[in-house]
C-alpha cells in the first residue's frame, strides 16, 4: 500500500514538471469538424480533474464541462439560506431515498485492449489514469467479453474444435492474454476502489449451435446445454487462475438480437429457454464449481425486452435464486419509456438494475466512416440517458469499448463505432471525447454505497440526479441542454440553497457538504 502511494506522489511530481503550468484540469484542446472539441493526451501531457477536495463548510464545489470552453473546471461558492430569483430550480430531498449506487465503468473488449496496447507505455499510463485512478474518472466496473464479440479482430470462441463436447481443447485465447487480462490487472492496480469485473458471452462455439455459425439466427442445441454451462464455468476458473477476481456475469449478450443476415456474434435465447438453462444447467454448474457468489444478471438487452424477458425466471423460485440483477442496454432508451424499468423492478425489488452497454455509431465522411471527434451532442445524449436511468433505479452505467481507433475499429464484422476515448497510434496520442466527460460528471461524484435521493428540476431543458453520501455530503449532477446560460437555484431539503449560473450546453456536478 505504502509503496503504491509513494509512486503516485512521484508520478504527480513528474507530471507537474512536464506539463506545468497547465496542470490540473486544463485540457489541451483539439478541434475537428464537430460542435465542440476533444482533449488530447500524449506521452508527456494529459488533463486530469485530480482528486476531488471536500468543499469547506458553508461552501459548495461546482465542476463544469461545457460545449464552448470547460472540462471539469472547478468553481466554488457560498451556500445560502434562500433561493435566488433564478428561472430554474432543482429540489433535492434527502429524505426520499432509493437505490444504492454500484458504480460506473466500461468494457475491455478485444478492440479496446488492442487500442490501449497500441500506445507507448507512457501514453498508456495516462489513459489508464484517465479511467481508473483517483485523479481521473474513478471507474470501478469492468465488462469483459467471454470469448470474442463483434469488437474483436477475428471471430472466435474459447473452444472452436468441432464436436469437443468434453471441452478438452477449451482454452483462453491470445486476446485474453494480451488484451483483457493485463489491462484489467492494470485497472485494478490503478484504482483505489474494488473494481468489479463481469463477463458476457456473445456466442457459444459454432459447433454447439443450430446453424453452425457464430452469427445469424442460431440457438444452442439442447444436447449442448450442459457442455456450454461447463464452458462458462471453465471461463470463471481460468480467470480466477489468472488472478482476476470476478464479480459477475450475464448468461448471454443481447439474447433476442436476431434478424436474418445478422452479422454480429449472437445466440438466441427465448425468455423461457433462458429460465430453463439458468435453472437446470448454468446456475447449478456455477454453484457446484464454487462460483455461486457471482452476480448473475439476466437479459443484457434493450429496454423494450423488459419486463417480459426476465418474467419467467423471476416467477420460478428455482431460477430466480440464481439471478441477482437485470442488465440493460442503452440503445432503445429514446424509443421506449423508462417506466419499463419500474415494471421490471416491481417484479422483484430485491434484484438490481444495471446499464451494461452503450455506444454510438461512427459517421460517414468524404473518406469513409470515422469516429466524430468532439461531438457535444453525443456527450449530452449519454448524460441525459444516464440521469434518467439513475432516476429509474439503475445502480450504475457501463459504457461499451473503453477505446477505439480513429475509424472506430477494429471489428471483424467490418463495422465502425464511436467511443469515449479515441486512440491515434500513429501519433501516440488519444482524444477524450465529450462522452468521456459526461461519464466523469457522474462516475467521479456518485460513488459505490451512495444512496440516490430525489432531485426534481422545474425546466425541461434541465435534467438532474442526486445522491447522499455516508458522511452527509450531497452530490448533484445537473445537465443544461439549453442553448443559453441558465440561472439555477438548487434547494437541499428546503434549508440550504445553491444559486448559480449554468453555462449553455453544460454538464455540472455539485458537492454540498453536510449542514
Ligand atoms: C505532447 O503535447 C504537448 C502539448 O502540445 C507538447 O508540448 C509535447 O511536446 C508533446 N509530447 C510529445 C512526446 O510529443
Ligand atoms: C493521427 O496522427 C497522425 C500522425 O500524426 C495525423 O496525421 C492524423 O491527422 C491524426 N489523426 C487525427 C484524427 O488527429
Ligand atoms: C464467424 C461466422 O460464423 N460468420 C458467419 C456470419 O454470417 C455469414 C452470413 O451468413 C456467414 O457466411 C459467416 O460464416
């Protein structure tokens, strides 16, 4: 512990030397063809918000990112005893308590790991700090793929030897050893919190499936229900042997993602089939192997599949006992109402809800598809939906690829996506997108163990969520979607008031110390 701490101090000292005087929060802006800018980082320099200082008694801290100028810029002001005459207000009520926060994070897909590894050790260190350290976003959840996904350079599983039902050829792959395991270990080393790691498979081996392919509309043949449960157990054992403490898993990524000509690795599981497999095969096999403590999250797909996808399992105590939560993907949040999350929770309030995937597509330019650099709207979109998910019981939010290259690749299916961090290996640089800061405004402020409380805004252009911390500190995240600055008054329990001006198009995080 001690040596880790000393190393940090030494590193901080070097950092100040190399990048002074623009230390701490200053962003090296680079503007491309989008409505805002990215912050670029290289081997010597990178912006970081730093370790959050507790505000002094009687004052609040206000951190701002906006489309025009700031990235997690720190301000402070006095807590007042009356609301100002602001047109907008947010009423925080700490007596109305809801779910406990689990955390925020992203996925070490093979594509993300490959991009991390394409940087020099110095630049990669900055990238790890940006996500995992106390000076950075303080992410504390990692999703990894069990075998490959669409965001891998090749299609594969952990046992592609035809007919190997005894799994004698089962093994971790180069992607595990090169992209996942070392990067996950680095994140764990870098973090000051417990980092929760969960896995999700995209497809069983082709030979176990009805269509003998990783993609398309295939399903797992009945005769392979036990071999495939064994396959998942082997994965948990192998990661444990490699020194990765696993926290959870989803039995299948997007189990109903099935259309003709579907190019992504996939496997169909109807809700009642999933119930039967968890109840009679996967659940008992994990328990028998000593992995009964892993948090199992059912569904792992979009809002429109809820609550019906998890209903058969939750209605059957012999399935339900193996399942701890519901994993939700972001992609249809603008088209299906958040009340579906409430209905899901009402089925069984003892199960948690966690958003486990979100990602934007690449855009088409004159030279083909690329990740748009500096797109504010995408950051705003993320934060708007994160705030909504939190206000409808999600215990956190997990982003998809932690990094992609400037084309939004690699992906064996030939697709291209956007990501919060875009790596340019040629220049040994990476770019932090507005989406990265959208996540920072919650991941750094809403920590594991905090309890969500009411935060009710009065204007449609303002979105808000709040948590109460153990020590009585209140953290509030406020999104201003308006094109103009907006005067805002935040009431904390009707007794303490924060009167501020919000920048146009801004992300805001407030820390209010206990009264
Ligand atoms: C990194 O960027 C900074 C700021 O532009 C520059 O001063 C520095 O020389 C760059 N470092 C490297 C290794 O290119
Ligand atoms: C990536 O780096 C190369 C080499 O410095 C440069 O030519 C290119 O413009 C960079 N790409 C982006 C998107 O900045
Ligand atoms: C790896 C894999 O199974 N790829 C298949 C994806 O779908 C196409 C079209 O059906 C097949 O040709 C590929 O073999």
